[in-house]
C-alpha cells in the first residue's frame, strides 16, 4: 500500500514535464531532450541540461527531480572512469545501466525521483536502456519518457526502424521532440540532440546543425 502511494507520487512528479527520447540505429544511437525545466506549471528554466555525457561512448538522459538526477549522473561518471582505470577498457552500456538501476533500487524506501535513458555503443553494439524510479531496467530500441512521450511516440512509431542510419535517426528524433514541444506544456523552449557512434563517439549537435535539420525536416 505504501509502495503504491509512493509510486503514484513519483509518477505524478516525473510525468509533469520533459520529453526525452532514445533510438538505436544501425551505426549507433541518437538521444534527444527538450530543455524546459518546470515546477508544476511554473517554468523554472528555459535551457536546462537533460542529457549528459558519461564517457566517450556513453550518455544518459534525465527526467524528474533535477537534484536526484544530477547526483546519479555524477556517480555514473565516476564509476565509468574507475572501470576504465581498473580494467583498461570501456564500461559496457549494460553495466552502466545496471549500476544506475541498482542506485535507484537501493533508494526505494525513500526514492530518488527520476527516470533515465542510458545509451551508448560498446563491443556488443549499440544499446539504449530505460530505467524507472524503482530500478527496473529494460533494453529498448525506440523509447521516450516524460509528459511529452505520448506525442513523441506518435512520430517515432510511424517512422522508426532499426535499419535507420544516424543521419535518418537525427531527422526522426528531431521531428518527434519538436512535435512534443508544440503540444505538451511541460516540454518546450529548445532541444538537445546527441549521437554516439563507434567511429566518432559522443557528439552533441550545435545550434547551427539543429537549425539546419529542423529546416530540412
């Protein structure tokens, strides 16, 4: 009963704002988020950071309470670096996702209120994992979280295929996130897009590149 009450509270807080999206393409992954930070119906910030680099091959998107999410991000960054120093190789995407899930699961008595997408490219290919506030972790090929996700899914499910190239994936994900921003009050202002490939690693699109892709799409 108590857990159900916590879940409803968390669900309401997580779903009031934000659109985050992750897709797996044939040559890597693409992540996108809007940048509006809300407190209920109050817009606290128009250009908040919701996608973070964890390593050259790894990134995370966040939705929920910013302080909780930033704490988890810093723990993951530190552990990704420690893994490389200890093992001499990059941390697998699945291991980073499992670590994030374990952090959230261990805090379930007094939950960290966040939902995350952990994505990247490792020796086993490209991966995106969805993690909920209680530590459940599910591997996805096309996923969206936050209050704008129902709108984003309308675009993604029409155009997504695992055979998309990174360039095609960028166009699709930008259409999805901008559609959500137009129709969801909790998402808006601007958006960030990140690509991760084995060849180029982590790369965040510039404002000029995003503008060009919006215009061409």
